[in-house]
């Protein structure tokens, strides 16, 4: 048994393990990334709206 056979067996084991892992998860990870991205976008837009309102109020006082 040489090192090539060892690495091929490690690769085959990882491939079968990750295959089972991805088959069980499905698209849940993709959907959660999309949802978290939209949540972050709406949070950032809300903060930007608050900063813009504050700037307009300060600009009107001068």
C-alpha cells in the first residue's frame, strides 16, 4: 500500500461523507443565505434612512 492509495481512499471517504451531508441538507443553506442577505439589506437601508433624516434635520438648522 503506497501513499497514492491512502490519499485516494481518504478522498473517496470524504466524497461519500460530503455527498450524504449535502443530500440531507438540500437547498436549505442556499435559501438561508438569501434570506440573511435580504435581512442585512433591509437593516442597512433602515440605518441609511435614519442617517439621511438626521443629516437633513442638521442641514435645516444651519
